[in-house]
C-alpha cells in the first residue's frame, strides 16, 4: 500500500489510454468510400424508399434528379432552388422533390469572429441533404417518373415577422394537388414540413410520408483523441431512446424498425440534423447505403387514405441546429441524448443544469466552470478527507509493514494474516483510500463530458487571451499551470516509495499530463487546474487537522 499513489497515477494514465481507444472507435475517421463521378451518381438509385403499402417497388425513382442540387445543367439547377433566410437559418430548397439541399446556421460562425456561417447541409463538397416527400400507391414521389417538380410563386423568402411559410405546389394531371409548406419561426432551428393533400381525382388515394437524411460516407474532418467530432447517424425508438448507427453499420446492415414516435438524425460534435415524425403515430425507421455510396437514415410515417373530394394534412419536423438539450428534449424522447454524455448521462445532465444556473448568475462560462468545480469539490470534501486520512495512516504503518516483511519473508499466508491483524489493531482500512476515490470518479468524469460536449461552450469567452473555451489554450498557460499544480500535489503527499522506477514514473507524470493537456479544450484544462488547486487547499486543511490530532502526515 505504500506505493498506492503511484498505482493511482499509473491507473490514470491507463484510463486516459482506454479513453483514447474508445474515442477512436466511436469518433475516429470512418473508412473512406470511393466517390463516384457526378454523371454516374445521377444515373443511380436516389435512395427514395419504397412504401410499405407497395409490393412491386415501382415507387423507386431512377432519374437524373437522384442527387438534389447536382443536376447536369448548372443553370437549370440554379433555377430550381428556393432561398429562405431567417435569423437562425439560411437554407436552399430544391423544387425537384422539395428537399433541403443546403442549410447554414446564421447564429453560429465557422470560427470565432468569422462572417462565414456554419454549414450543416450542402449539395457540394460532401453531399449532406434532408429529403422528404410522399410515397405509396398515389404519392408524387412514387409515380415512376422521378421526383415531383414543385412550383412556387417566388424563389426568395425572408422572415420579417414571427413566422414564415414557404409553399411549394405540385399537381397531377388527374387532379391530385399537394402543397408542401415549410414553416419557419423566429429564433428557431426547427422547420415544420406540412403536406396539404387535396384529392380531386374522383377516386380514393393512398400515400405515406417519408423523411430522410442523406450524407456522403467520406467524412472530411474526423475526430482525434483530444477533440472527438463524431460524424454519423443515430436514431431513437420506443425501446431504445438513443442509439448511434455509424456509416459502417449502415453499410453492413439495413435498419428496418417499427416504433411509436421515434426520430432519426445525423450527428456532429456540437450540431445535429434530425427528422422527427408525429410522436403520436407508428413510424418505420430504416437505413440503407445507396448505389452511389451515400449513407441514408430515415423514417416512413403511417399510410394515409384520402377519399375522393377530401383533403388531409400530413406533418413532420426537421431540426437543423445546435444540440440544445432543452429544445431537443421537447421534440422527441431521447433526442437530447445526442449530447452524448455516455453511460453517465444521468449524472451529467444535472451537472449541466447546475452549470447553466451558475452561468445565469455570473454571465461567463469560464467563471461558471470555476464555480461548479468549487461546488462539486466541496460536496466531495468528506470523501476527500477520508481518502487522505486513510492514505496517511497507511503511510504511518510503513515501518511496521517492513518489519512484518523481514519477519515472515516469503511466507505469504502468515504475512497476510499478520497484515490483517495490524490493520485491525490500528483501525486502518486498506481500501479506505481507494473507495472514496472510486466514488468521486463518476462525478468528475460526468463533469468532464459536460464540458466536452456542451455547445454552449463553443466560442465562449473567458478572460484575457482565452477567448474560446472549446479550443486549446493558444499560449498553453493553463496546461503548464495544471502540470505545476500536479507537481505541488506530489510534494504535498510524501511517500515511502523507494523503488527508483516508481519514483521516476511519479516524477514524470506531471510532465506527461501537461503535454497531454496541451491539446485539450481550455474549458477542460481550466476545470482540472481549479480542481487541483482546490485539492491542494483541502489537503492543507486536512493535514493541519490531522497534525492537531497527533496523526503524522509525513
């Protein structure tokens, strides 16, 4: 037990390595898929699903419009686009199919201070689009002639009030009229897609809505061990509220799930695009890898029958924006879990709520990080005290432990019995130092993931040179101070370790961790630094109390 601290430090390094391995598995770059030429892509399956009410597959379009926004004639493609601008979104809608083929987030610049806004959906430089329509026996997306070409009164729209509606109209020769309306609201990243279907054909019609996200499997900016940027799919059902589904998963196996409510989405580090079907209906969730190597994840709603002379409204929601937990939780069960805190989400979510509350008081995310670290360390103080006292008692037993080793030599059984008697006599629990640490680890790991995953920290200013808590310290001041605080902690916790190798490992750990922290987001390093400083103060208080009670701390 005299080398307990060195074992804990080695364990920390091992945990860091395992975290790195898991990051590479969950967030690392996906295998690169070959990109077909534009002409070839246009001749391939566009990935529009077959309706469950059709058995012959005739509703699978196979025309030159299979890749929205990538038609052979640039001028014709330009004429097909409808531009919509709100205070939150700047999007392009392709009149061929009524798909959203580009979307920029107006309130999120690419880099801090940049005038260029963050691009979520796009038809070029890596296809990533949100498709939707009506399939089935009479659906306009299943007429065997390709995607429907909608008409609109104008090609540019701008939100000036609280709500903006963008109607697209399609009409068949038989008298079936579909008005596909995109509804935008001020300050919202959610788009409501309504289909108003008027049946003037003289006979009943049946159709089924679908919504899907289509993205190239060639990921331009994969993750790394310091800043995970998972790019892939996810979905939720009534049984599994949140399940990641990577591009490799889509390539290996097609999803075919039936669920009440549910949702489908494509994830990035801080942002998500998601289709949310009606939550009071039964929906089908599916995935596929299209013939032109695009990953597709989507949903199909309930079939709707419309009698002759009748009309019906079909709706779904398309969210394109930041991972705002409050908003996402209100849209669908489990959608807020796209802020991926892992298995500790049940701890992380309350901690995030506390962090937001503290920020509402001080108005600075860096100060809020300091305050939440103080609060958490304060709550954990009884465990910390027990840990340090137990470790001090074990260190005080080191001379007696050495005597036992000299007395019993290699007789492990007698040595073990003698050790247990010594622990009982001195009222020392050999696990007393480890158990409090194990109880604290989930709390600190949960807070770690809060600081790593929360979009609120993106481009969040702190003080002086630290203008973005989500990126590394540009001058590496915080990592160096963190390493120095770890070195001071080592000096404050003397040990009887005499093995030269263990001593070198202990001396090297602050340096190694400082290097490790160089690429960490400043917010995370600030958290570790403040945590170490508080630990130093607590250790001083604990050791002073022990000295007063006659317990040796060195």
